[in-house]
C-alpha cells in the first residue's frame, strides 16, 4: 500500500524548521568565551588548552549554525512545497468536477 504525507506530517516538518531556527539563534547568541576565563586557570598549559578549545569552538559553532540554518530552510521549503502541491491538486480536481457537472444531467 502506498504511503501518503498527512497534514500532521507537514506540521512536524514545519515545526522542525522552526526548531532548527531556534537552535541556530541559540548558537549565534552564545557569548564569546575568548579571554573570559583564561586568568581563572592559573596553570599556563591548561589556560592554553582552553584558549585552543575556544578558538576551535568559535569556528565550528559558526559552521554548525550555517548548516542548521540551511536545514531549517529546507524543512520549511519542503512543508510549503507539499502544501502548494496539495492545494494545486485540490484545485485541479475541483476544476475538473465543476466542468463535468453541468453535462451530467443532459
């Protein structure tokens, strides 16, 4: 039996896009860690390791935020495309039914 996309599925896809946008905003809203805690470590090697982590985190966080942004756009576009197709198909069916109805009684 064929699988069909249900309206509830479209809500899930749309909500996924919104949720991914919220994750991206959270990543982008994280404050910069660089220079905030280096004096708290005392140990030079530990401070250096933290600085290295922070620099890598900044780079990878930005990359991750961009990927999440793309996924959110894809999810929203997919839900919109399904809705548009469903609407167009419904209009086509209604249009065909309306054209055939007057001729039925003759």
